[in-house]
C-alpha cells in the first residue's frame, strides 16, 4: 500500500516533533501494511514557516535512519502545497513540489473558503502536465457549495484524497459525512491516505481499513498517475 499524505518529516510543521518520532511513525505505518510512505510536509502554508533547506535537512536525516532501521520501507519526498490564493497560478505551478518523480501534486485548500484563483491554479497544473490531488477536500467548507467545480476538476483528471480517519468517523460525524459523500459522488477519483501526524489523535489507522475500501488505496505512485478508471477499481 501507498500512503501519499503523511507528516513524518521531523521538526518542520505539526507532524513528527523529532527524528525519533518520525521513525516511530514510519514504523507504525509499515507495521500496518504500508510499503511506500510519501513524506508531505506543509509547503507555503500560512501556519508554518517551512523552507526548502529545512525540508532537505529533515529528509536526509529521516531517510538515512529509515534505510538503516526499516530497509523494506520505501520513503518518497513530496509536499502538501497550500493554495492560499496569494500565489499566481503560474508561480504556483513553477514552485510546486510533486510527489517523488511523479507528476502528482498534493494541494491543500484553506478550511473555510476556496481562494478566488484556486480553480485557475488547479487547471494550470493539469495544463502543465501535473496531476493535482486535493488534500482532504472533505475539510474545506467552501467546497461544499461548489459541486460543479469539483466535478469539472475530476473530469479533467484531478483527484480527491480522503483522509482515512475522517472516513472512519474518528474526527466527528461531519468529517465522516462529507468524506463519505465525496466517495459516493466521485468513486473513480478518490484515493485514501492517512494524513498521519503522530501516534496520538492523528495516528495511522490502516489497521482499521475496511476491506471494501482497499480499492481506493494505491499500491504505488505510478498507479496514482493513471488513477481514475472505474474498470480498474471494480464495482463500487
Ligand atoms: Fe497534511
């Protein structure tokens, strides 16, 4: 299994607090059946001051430790790129950090609104040959009144990353309701990831993944690039 959204990189944001915590999180993910972990630190989020040099340093440290302690776990570097509306679409595209060598870009919207240039930004990514994945769209209250725009994005090749804890109801009935509604509405465009931050409230929950949802979890990054065929997913 691939987990394409995690905060295992230490000391950068609200994820792993230090190297030991980052390793412990990777170990838990691996124990729960994850074979590839994508580290997606917050990027351009107004809540954290994360710089490229800091990411590089945290990445090198964790990668070395994981390869020594968990040699069968594949660790990939990515980012969760916040779309605040302050960046012009072209600048966003030029400065985005895809997941590993793939064309996949994880994009987070603010919780309370959809920035005016968000759709232009997402479609600019597609025109540039990237594959945008909206991080936990169930959390963005502004998206709830923009079903047509979400459908247009999905039709153009955009994907929706639902958070497993939300689907399971760990974070309340609203998140459960909205994440399951998106899964029903856009089954071919949905992917499940953990967005794990720690071993506490936002811990990995892959051991609770219902068998019927396994089809929404990619095996590797290559399969995300071509994700979205109902035929491939089977009956949903
Ligand atoms: Fe995240």
